């Protein structure tokens, strides 16, 4: 009994020694960045600080994507550079002890992103389950949206669940007041107030089977895919008599008109290549 009590007392001391002494900061940072990064997406941890046993903080985590081919959308960058997608601030995280003892370590975390909150868990081994939930994130100033020519206000939320590099994300943007670059998107976004849908993910490729955009008297359903940074979607847009701007919309989208009040619009955008177009 005495030996068991001594072991219980010494175990946390031993673990603290391993955490603070045997595991250098650089090793932990490299492990975190490697476990999160993929072929084209890179995570960079800044301001890493260890806290009591297996807890840590970081000033920020920067998410970037490599530029494969110089494009008009990335005029100030060249192939090989990285472009900023998003940034997480005031990161708090801890190693899940139970998962560590089961030899399937995962990290639980929470952070701030553009005045919203992100929390979840991610594995250090890619085959394990990943969960990331975001809520109340303001669209304005988000680099990833600006990269695709989208600006304005709205609140982004999502629930991402993945395992073995496959999963789905439920995404929504509420109270939207968006604008978009007409050279990249022919369909105006300022007519929509709420956007929501489900994305299927398989090893970096995103399939969109059900994503809807709704406004006053206007409704659009998107389907298609996003792969290697390229958006290849079809928008089926329907307007009714209550839609106030239906005549100006008809002038703008006349070439895509299928029948009165119904348009089918191809949306093809890739800011990471030299082919940024909308046929």
C-alpha cells in the first residue's frame, strides 16, 4: 500500500519532469505543425509557452497555403511563397491524458478567430478522429474570403468532424451582407442574407451536395466541388415576384437564364493558378 501511495505521488513529478525537461519546445512545436499541415496547407505556431503538465498556450497559430502558380489574384506573390488563409489567437491547449495512455495522443484546444471562437480536438496521428467547431466568426477581414474576392459582414459558424482523412462540415453564415469581385464571380452575393449547407471532405477534396443561399425573394442551391484550391460549382438561382431587384439581376445574368426567374450559373474560381475565370 505504501509503495502504491509513493508511486502515485511520484508519477506526476515524473510526468512534470518529462514535460518541462525531456521534451524541448522545438520538438513539441514541430510535432504540432507537422500533424496539422498537409501537402499545400501549413500551420505555424508563434509564441508557444508550456504550462503545468501537458498544457500549453500560443500567442497565435497561422494557417497558410503555398502558391503553386503565380496568378492575377496573387500579384504580389510568386510560386513557392505562402499566402495567409486565417489566424487563431490566444490559443489554449492540452494533451488529453487518456488518449496518451492509449497511445493515440490528441490535443484539445480553444482559441479566438476574428472575434469568434474555435474549439475542438485534433490527433497527432492522422488516422484518429478530428473535431473543430467555430462560432461567431466575423467574415470582414478574413484573408481566406478576401483571397476568393469576397468581402463584407456576416457571422461564420461550422462543425467539422473527420476520421481517416474523411468527414463532413456543416457550415453557415448568418446575417450576411457580402460583396464580391465581379471579375471572379458573376453571381452577386449581396442579395443573400443566410448561407448554410453540408460539405463532404475526402483527403482534401470538398464535395458540395447541398448548400443553399437565401435572401428576400431569392433562393440559390450550390453543388459541385472544391479541390486543390479550385472552386468548381453550379448555382441554381430562383427569384420570385417579391424580389425587388429582379430586373437588374436579369440584365446581369441574362446569359444564364433557363426560364423566367430561373438561372443556372457556373462558378469557377482558382486564385492559386493562372486560370481565374467565370465562363
